[in-house]
C-alpha cells in the first residue's frame, strides 16, 4: 500500500497543536514563538514533510511552474539557457518543466498542449526550424498565459523576447575574416524563416558591403547541420578551390567544414580560414581551435525567466512587450 505523505494535520496531531499553528510556524510567522517554530520545523524535517503543491496551486490559482521548450537539450547553447532559467526560477520559488521539440513542428505543438494541460503559469520558448505556422503560440496568448521567446522569435507574435545581437555578431566575425586577408568567404547559413538565419546572413552581407566586396550568391548555402554539410560535400569541395574563408551559422557546421577541408588537404587557416557562431565547448577541443562568436546563453536564460516572472507577479506594471538584446563578442582562436 502506498504510504501517505505527511500532512500539516499529521504534524499537528503528533505535537498536540492546531493545524493553523503548524502552518504559521512553517512560514516563520511572528505570532508563533521561536521555540514552537523550532520544534515544529524539526519534526517536519524528521517526517520528510513536503508542502502539497497541488493544494497550494488550487488556493492561489497558480502552479508556480514555468514551461520551457527548446529544440535540443543536448545543444550547448540551449542547455546553458535552461541552466539560467532554472537558477533564476528556483530562486524565486518556481519549478521548471522542460520539453524539447527536436526541431519538429508537430512535436512542438504537442509540447505546448502538454504544458498547458499541466497548468504552467508561463512559457519560455525557442521554436523549431520547421515552425511556419504560429497559431499554437497565438492560442497561448489568447488564454492569457505570458510567454517569452528565446533566441528565435516571430514578429507577428507580440510578446517579450530575449535574443543575441546576431547581426552584429555575424558582422564582427566576417570583418575579422576580411581583416586577415579573406576575399571570397563562404557563408553556411540557417533557414531564412528563422530570425537568427536572416540576421546572421545580413551581418555577413553588411561586412562585405562595408569592405567593398561583392555578394556572390554561389557562396551562400543553406547548410546548418553536419548532416547537411556531408550531403553537400562534393559541391563544397568544388567551391573550396576558389574560397579563402568560411563563416558558418553555428559551431558544429563550422567544425564539420573544417574536418572536411582537412580530410582533403586544405590547411586551416593558412589556405582557408574558418569562423563559427556559438562558442560551444567543442570549439576549444578541435584543432585548430575554432574562432567563433560567443553567446551569453546562461545570462539570457536568467533574464528570460526574470521577465516572465515579473509578468506573472506584477502584471499591472507591464503592458508593452519588450525585447532584451545581448551583445555578441568574437573569441579569436587558431582557425581564423
């Protein structure tokens, strides 16, 4: 038979006090003497007492739970986002439920529904690459559930956002390649339906313009995963004969490109310089170490949780959605 969790009434009966006395003692109410508070807290700890979250939620109409959806938990950037979210949320008395979409739209829709079914108070979302229909997010807002978009956002959804300055980061990386002598720079880009894909392309393009270099459409490829790169490897090796630099939209694609080039005898960076975006820990493990744009994932996660909790706890002070943009900086290493 399943053991019955210790309740406030159980503690009250055992100690010969009223349930209200136990409740106030556990909340450090000044009406309860320090000696009584200490006796009740010690007994509660001994009995492994835990507050009934469901009952608390029913009384307050709050679950004190935040829902998080990211494309991939194993991705370093998203895992640091989650760490920041959890640290801030738990410090404010909230719990976190985490789902991953695996970059799949249908799974993302199911994740949204599951979190709403579990009565989360608010959502923090980095949506999938496949997401072109945002009606499930509109439903969230129609139900008056606050939501913050992380890293990826949709302009047609009016909600708070926390993003990296992707344009500036891409521009800085491309400028660095140009300053070290690169003139024909291949850009391995993300899908342009994603804000980060468009902004990182535009930053790359602006750097070319400012340095009076032409944009060659042949040198912009939609290739943002190792699998896509391997599928395009024959075409990439043909291009490799004419290029002297690569700016990839993320570190894994940049490193896969480095490996492909090295397999075919291209020296990095003397023959082709390579830069990525994200500053994943693997960037310092590969040889040569990868020059890459650093993102502040942990800080972004904390800020997104702070913004969401502020919406929940002080709704009257927040009306117009706001966007927090985190600066990106270049970590110069050996590959460029």
